C-alpha cells in the first residue's frame, strides 16, 4: 500500500503556489489567443484598399479601426506641428512629426507625417516639406496612446513630447473638432525627403507561449521538489516495507 504522510504547512504552501503558477500560465495562453487574433486582424486589414475619411469615421463609430488604410485630402497647418521623440524602424533616435490637416467639410485629422532625425526637429531646417497647398495623405488609422510606466509624460508647455496622445495634441494645436484617431502617413515621399513616412510598426512580439511554458514549467518543478522532499523524508513511498 502507498505511504503518504504530507507535511501540512508545506502542502498548503505548495498548493497555493501551484494554483498561482498554473493560473499565470492559463492567463498567458489567453493572451496568446488574443495576440494571434490581433495579428491576423492587422495582417488582413493593412492590405485592404484605403477608404476615405468619411467611411473611416463611420467605421470608427462601430468599433476599432486600428491599421485600417485611410485616405484624406486637406491642407496642413504646419505652424501647429508637434514633434514626438522616438525611434525610426532602424532604431535611430529622432522625432515623429504630427501635423493637423483640415479636409473640406470634415473634422481635422492629426497626421503622423513621418520621421525626421534629431538635427531636423526644427521645421526651419526642412522648408521644402512645409507645403501650403492641399495634399492627399494615405496612411493607417492609429489610436491615441498613453504614457507607459517608464515613459516620461508629455510637457506641451516646454514642447517636449514622448507619446502621441490625441487629446493633449488637439489642445496644443488649438483644435476642438478632430477625428478620434491619428493617420500614420505611408511611405509616399514628401518634398525635400522629410518627414520620412511609412514608419508604422505592423509586426508584433508574441512571447506569450514562451511565458506560459515558463509558468507551467515552474509549476512542474515545484511539484517535483515537493515529491522529492517527501520521498527523501520517507513520507512518500509506493509500498510499505515488509516487516
């Protein structure tokens, strides 16, 4: 007959720890499903033909339109541009140029026109890109962002921007009637070469399976330690020793 005389405190602590570890693994598996659905949705959406701004506004009222291709024609107000510190797709530090664009008979769109290196932050260093005529912009709809836990907060008064927050930018640009999303311009060249569009990241890290396996592995390791301790102490055996 098997012999099992568990240590009470160790058993309770192990059960609690196992419950936590398995729950964390299950949570990561749910995150994996969510991330895979997101990736599939984005991959299907970015290749769609661009819709005009009016259609995008209708769709935005029905749900998330992140990464939906959008086209809009209007006039940029270059005097109101905002430079958001960041890195381009190659990791080079610089600024993303957000500029309000006013289409005819529609709300203002805040467009991420693209990236400039640090030495071109000042608009005066790239006058060719400050076009005053109507322009047509095609790009991807992107939502407003919030500062992360380790990200500095924006300081509009000082002109220091670190995160593309729609409400803060609208206030800084003195715009009350704006569409509820940004448009990240595509790689169509701007006069003078700057800003450089097409900087939207459309690939996603998906480490959730690895995280889940780590939590499950820790749970199995903990269970193995528990069993080994009880075997070593003679509290767990498959059969009683014969007398």
